[in-house]
């Protein structure tokens, strides 16, 4: 039961992240994203947290909407892993 609640919370945070990226809400993104974030794009490009936030702030990355087709969540003790396409 606890693991299911953890998975649901991770999914909620992911949705908040998508919404914050669309709005350009840098403060929310800074709170939600881990400092050691690695983001892999469909093109194969990798980003860490700082460049991701800078690109959103500068307008280089603008999102009209973000919709994940598949989201997987796994919880191992105190670690949650979110994968998606």
C-alpha cells in the first residue's frame, strides 16, 4: 500500500513538472527537479538541471504542451525511478 502511494506521488510530481515546464515556472521546477537530474531527449541530447532551467528561462526551450505516452514508476526503498516516452 505504501509503495502504491509513493508511485502515485511520483506521478503527481511528474505532472506538476510538465505543467511548470509549459508555464515556464522556474521556481517550481527548481523545487521539483533534483540537483543531479539527467534529462534525455528523443534526439539523444542530454541535459542536467542547470542548462534545462537556463534554456527555459531564455526561451530557447518553449513548451506548448507535454503529454507522456507511457510513464513507468518503480520504487526501491527510498528511491523512486520515473521513466517515460
